[in-house]
């Protein structure tokens, strides 16, 4: 019974964080990030709203939440490590006015 409460609190906390990330102006992750947060929030709600009590078997809501969390983390790692280099490469290739503007 204790694991059911732990899983419910964890899923509720993750879903609450995802909803905050969607509606907060401080989180500027673009359309892809907001979509990933929406999937995380919906799957967290599905975990909380389901009627069965088998927390150790993989179900659609749990797998969806784990995959969405993995993709959000992967996107975060890409944006921190590779995006500045990719952005510089794109700006060199495009040679547009926005890239020439000093920041």
C-alpha cells in the first residue's frame, strides 16, 4: 500500500511540474518542449486516474510518461551541449541579417 502512495505522489508531482512548465512564462522551450510537457502532464494524470492497483506492471500511461521524460531530458541535454555549435553552424551557412546582428 505504501508503494501505491509513493507512486501516486511522484506521478502527481511530475504532472504538476509539467503543467507549470506549460503555463509558465519562465520556461522558454518552444513548441516541441511544450508538447513534451503536455504529454508528460497527461500521462501523469492517466496514472493518477486509473482504477487498477498494479504498479509493478508496465502500462500505457506509465510507459508514455517514461518515454516523454526521456525525450525531455534528451532535448535538454542537446540544447545545453550541442545547440550553440549547431546554431553557429546554421548562422554561418545562412549568412542572414539576424545572424550578423551583434548580440
